[in-house]
C-alpha cells in the first residue's frame, strides 16, 4: 500500500500548484490528498474483484503530469502568486473545475474501448519501440518541474539520495525484525527486506525527520522551505476535521477545455499502453497464463471506472496500475487478491481521516521534489527494460527511437518559445497545448514510424505474436481470472451476455464449471488426501476467488 505514497504525494502537490491557490494551497492539498486516497482505494478494490481479478494496486498516474504542466505553462494560466498571496477562491476553483471536466471526458476513452473490445486491437500495434520513447518523454517532460522543486532547498538532494540508496544499495539487505513466537514462547528474529519493500515510506520519513530537526534547532531560518512549522501548515493541521467523507463534485460542476481535453486524451492512451503491459507482467510473476482478452477488456473497464471517479473527486489525474507493486510479488511470494483488497480498504480509511491528509500536506515542497525525481528515474528505468525483447542490432529500431526522442524534445521547445498566434484564442490554446506535450509528440512519432517503416518482424520489434490468451488447456487450480461459480451460473442463464467483449465465451465458462465439478468429485472420493500441502501464488488466488 505504501508504494502509492509517491503518487499520493506528488500528484496533489503538482495539481495544487497548477491551479495557483496562493495562501490556500495547503488547504487545497489536504482535500486533494484525501480524494486521492479514496479514489485509489476504490479503484483497487473494483479492479481486484471485478476487473482483472489479479493482485493489482492502483494509484495516481504520472502520465497526466506533462499535460498538467503544459496547461500551467499557457500564458493565461501563469502563476505569479506565492503562499503569502491571497487569490480569490473562484479563480483557482475555476481552473480545478476545468481540469476536472476535461479529464472526465478524456478518460471515457478507457471504458469505451474496453466495451467495444478495441483494447486488444490497439495493443497489437503498440510495442516497446513505441512505449520506450513515450515513457522517456514522460520523464523528460517532468524534468523542469522536478528541477524547480529540488532547487527550493538542499533537503531535496538528501531525499533523492536516500531513495536511491534504498533502491540500489540496500534493496536486498535483510533487516532483523524481532517478533514473539507463541509456540516457543520467546522472541525470535525475522529477516525482512525493509528498504526494498518500503523505500518511499522510510525515505520520506527520514527526510521529514531531518526537516523537523532543522526546525526545532532553528538551523532553518524563518519561512525557510524546509521548515515544518509554517503558520499556514499548522493552521490547516489544527483546523482540519478528524473525519470527513470526500464527496464527488465537491468543488462544483465541472467545466470543459477543448485543448486540455486533447492533452488528456494523449495521456489516457499512454496510460492504456502502460497498463496493458503491466497486466501481462503481473500474470507472469503471479504464475498465471497470459490475460485472456475478456479479462483485459474488463480490467480496462475497471481502470476507467477508477479514473472517472478520480476525475469527479478533483484529483487531477487518472489512476493506473503501479508496476512497483508488481515487482514485489516475486519477492514477497504473495499473489493474493485479498492482500490488495485489504490495501484498498486501508487507503479508503486513510482518506476518510482528514488529519492524515493534513499531515502529509505539511511535507515540504523540496522533499516532494526529491520524491518526484526518483519516481521519474524509476519510470525511465522501466522504459528501458521494455527493450529486452527488441532486436537492438537493427538500425531501424534504433533510428525510430532516436528520432522520436529528438522530435519529442525539439517540437515542444519550439512552440513554447514561439506559440501559435492565429487570432483565434480557442485554436491557439488547443495547438499550443498539444504541441507542448513532449510525451504526445515523441510517442506519436514512434507509433507512426514503427508501424509504417519496413525492415523488421514483429518479434524483432518486441511484439509477441503467440496468442496465448486463447489457450484452452489450463488448470482451474492455477486460474485466477475465472469468476466464482454463482457468477458463472448466472451468466450461463443468459447466454447472450457471453457475446460482450468483457465476458468470457460460453464454452470457457462451461469448461471452468466442469473442471470445478470434477475437482469437487475427486476431493469427495479422497483422491487428493495424500497431496502435500503447499501455498503458492496461484493457489492463493484461486482460494480467494472461490470465496468471493
């Protein structure tokens, strides 16, 4: 659950800075953090129960940050206020409502392509040669924001170094943790990868503690960026209610910007590409077969639902699958959906306790800058890891990726320095927004070139050609995608439901039920009584699926 801490910290801080609330920035962050907790928790529960049905953790997506940055860089949205400036509430709320409405309409793409089954068609044309430049551009587009935050105070460098140390040097260090053994009635020690499992939690805690020491010893001057006792911070912390339910549309009825909408659509497709890839990786590490087409469509519907909820809560970005949680599955040997359902429940509970959001909102901006920098570094690493199946000996692949990165860097820079001025404010806003997003330009160039330039097979482009999603020979004991028997029986009563892209075919459901009936018969006959007891990732998933 603590893996979403980076997104829960970074996204509300950036959104609150984008709308420029001045002296009300801390209060706005509290509301955004609470909404982020709740929307991430609900999205996680929906995804693990009704969507992909594998242990997926959802949190705010970084793919929407470049669009928010481009929106903030528009001349009419330039922010000149600081924490001491009083900004009229209707002014910054209007910006937030514009983000909210444009995001809501844009993320409708997710459930739309899921309901029509276009997710699979789209994914067949998107390979690592496209996703790598796209994710690299995502990181490069966030560099100015990270540099701005990190330039506030040297504590950001400390934060970055702490996180880097945990992720690189101390990741596999086993720390002895004492616990009391009831069976042996004595204390024992369990060695746990604490730094590798909770890098953000421990790292932010260490940097925050240093800020507290600098504050209590007065080594940090008054109004310094590393102080934790600023008047506005303490005021919000003291006056925040202990318990408050974040309500959708709490800021008012959303508004719409056509330019921001197109920017968010580009971010949405980037999010879809990332999530579809994550589904396959999760299935592999959880010892599952490749996700069936119906499961992928259903997963995208669940992610779309979470993103729509995130939009109406005013979070400012959609939700996405967190690859960090997937990386922990082979380490912890836990691939149980109940674990993520519990994590989602805890996220919702934390969002209801406003004091928790107020406490997180008091973290200095410089510390958040270090978290953002490390988050972008990890995304860049994941982007490069996608190339492991690409034939890098082909100059075609190297040239396409290099061209996409170069064009994605140069074109936005040109339009930022020389914005379009056609005399029509709406047209200018649309094109200046779109041409200012590095991720959109670089990803689009890579997509077009990778699908039009000859000279490479799909295998050389890193695209899998085997349709493992249509495999019929699977064991029900190892299947985590199947619905519980009551749900399957309900679907079989209405065979027309099986024609929907997000519902398994009728013969698949019947096969699952036949296998289940066969396994029950073998258990009743006692044929499995001598089987050794073992707990594995697939059996855990199947056990939980039988209970839900």
